[in-house]
């Protein structure tokens, strides 16, 4: 398999879509990785496996409708394997294995049948001290945007998934790219004050547009840099509650087609007004785990 991913929106040809099958029991509070899951456990509204399977099946149906080759992980009994974006990402023709939370190492093994199809010289494992997850890595041609957390209290946040050492490593491995990092707001307890990954507060869409949540960035100058990069007239600014509902975490099949949650009425209308076809799916149950459509997809090949 010859990998090729240079941006977030070019025509998608092959992708790994996670699975909610055999998702396991509701985790304990001590086992949660994010404040939104914690919130729903406490409220008794944590998503049911059957509902999440149905939501992911709806996405698979849309992908196949658009002639995208869809790979799925091997199912591990009683294990959460929804968010494939966490475990790996592709830049150009390189497959990066993410340094993920130790409890989630089984997930990368479950897509071993995909990795075996890739030239082993193109598979990169980051150094142990360089922490990164795919939700923090956003591609825009010659640019690679990376969400991180600069604070000295990085280790105190289970929601801080990508550290500055990973940014430094990517700069070393990808000297031809312009790598720009962004300091994201983190909270272990409040999902409305937490940008778990960069794609929770920013995402390119179409040919020259972007979705941005200002409150996800700790540095005003970094937020403004993004607005200036795309042009204010091309930016859809989401509000705090829309960020909480994961509005920036849609997924592009092409510049003209996106998959979006059916309840994102304001965003979906804006997309259509800008000539983008919106394939609406139900994904509100999966969103209760602080991840949505981009989080559960790992693109392998785009034209």
C-alpha cells in the first residue's frame, strides 16, 4: 500500500474506521481518559454499545457510497477501539505510530493487518519521550499544525496528549515541512474548558476554509495566526457549546463532501452555503466520549 496524505480534505481513497463492537462495560471514573466521559458516567448517560455500533455503521455506509476503501480494526473483546486517530497518523507517505497512553497499546496491534501492507521503512515509531496522538496533527500542504501543551504541569493533565518533544521530533523527521505548534487549553474535569486535541477546536474544510473555536487556544496570538492564515471571511467560528458537542470534529471525504453530525444545524447550513455537500449521520452518542468523526477515522490515502 502506497500511503499519501498531504492535507485534510483532498479526495479520500482509503481509511481505517474504528469499531464499537465489543466495546466493554462502562469504565469506572478512575479508568476515564477525558472529562466528558467522566461527566456522562456521573450522569448515568454513558453511551450504549448498540447505539455506537449503529452510528459507526452509518459512517461506514457513507464512506462506501463514495467508493472509499474502508479498513476496520480486529475486534478485541471488551475493549474500546473507536478512536483510531489517536493511535496513528499519516503524513505524506509516512505512517507514524502514536505514543499513546500505555493502557491503549492493544489498539495499534489490532490494525496490524493494515500496517503489514505498508513498506516497513515508511513506518515510524516515535521516541519514548515524544508523546503524540493523531488528533493533534493537522495537515495543510507544506504546513503541519500540531496541538500541544507547553505548561510545566503537562504530566498533571491526562488530557495533554502531545508534548513539545513530539513537535521537535516531527521537525527533525520532516525538515521540508513548516511545523506550527499551538498551546491548547486543558482540563481533567470540565469538558467545556478542555481542548482534548487540536481537532477539538480547529479543522480545515473545503479548499480554503476552516472551523475554529477561539476558546480552545491558550495563546491569543496563535488563534489569530490561524484566522489570518485562512482569512476571517473563510473561518466559521464555533461557540463554546458547539465545541463541547465536537462541532469542529467533522470529516472530509473531499473538498466538496463532508460527513457531519446531523444536529450541527448551524455548521451544516454554513457548509452548504459554501457549496459543500453534507452527509449527515447520527454521532451524538459517540461524542459523549469526547471524540467525533475525525477522531474515529485514520486516512491512509488521499489523491
